[in-house]
C-alpha cells in the first residue's frame, strides 16, 4: 500500500470511531470523547483515575471535567447525557476526590469500539 492509501485508511478508521460517539450527541465535543477514552485507558492499564486526573490529562477546567464525567455517568443538568457508562465514587482516603470506573455498559461499548478499530487497521 502507498503512504496515501495508509493515511486514508487511518483517517477512515478514526472517522468511523468518531461516528460511534456522534450517535450519542451530534454536538459532542472532543473533550467529552477523550474523557471516556481516558477512563477506559486507565482501567485497561489497571490504574485508578479521578476527575482531577481528567482535568490534567485532557486539559480541562475543573467544572468542565466534572460535567464530562457526569455526562458519561448519570447525566448533568448543564448538558445531555446520562449514558451510565461511568461510575463516579468518592475516594475512601480523600472524600474530595472522585474516582472513575467504567460500568458494564461502558466496558461493552469500549470493547465494541476497540474491536471495530482492530478490524479496520
């Protein structure tokens, strides 16, 4: 394959993945997508992740990071959501810290997305 064909295949794969997120909300921002992907990547690496980690890793303000996490969890009054793909719990050692994990529904979505990506690469 030529480099142009490889680039086109990679771009098509990315577009197909983003279309899966577009089904939730056609106006979804990239930071909302990255929030779920960061939580999934942390879980895959068997690492804990918090809302504060999302702030740093995605480059968000505190309020935006919280809204994005609640979007994937039970929803937030300032935006649509309530997809129940993330569980938000208080950290046992620091009640100010909220830990994030995927729900079974979230894990199933991420597995399906990853499977689709592997097929296209």
